[in-house]
C-alpha cells in the first residue's frame, strides 16, 4: 500500500516539475525584442571640449560595443550619471 502511494506521489512530483520547466521556457520565449521608435535630435554638433561643464558622448560605435537593449545599463557606464529605477 505504501509503495503504491509512494509511486503516485513520485509520479505527481515528476509531472509537476516537468510542467514548471516547460512553463518557464514558454515565458522566456514570449519575450521578443521589440524595435524602438527612431529618435530625432535637433541641434548642432559641438566639440566636447567646447561644452561648458562635464559632457560625455555615447556614440553608435559605443552602443554597438555594449550590445544591450536596456538604456539604463548603458547610462550606468557614463561618469557622473546616477540612476534610480522605480516601478510604475
């Protein structure tokens, strides 16, 4: 009798673990990278040395090196920029 209960419990546990793993894989696969809108910057290009105060330029080449889709991670690398993430 106990062997039968043990087998059923083991079977139910195995099925539960398999379904949890499959569910986690589906959730990860649903996160597709969405393209962001183009940003148009209006102004004129200045030499960084002519800008009063501190300045840091993140150009296209630097963005490719980061190869990241999260702007917060990129901005954390800029000296003097401190970020606080909030939900909502």
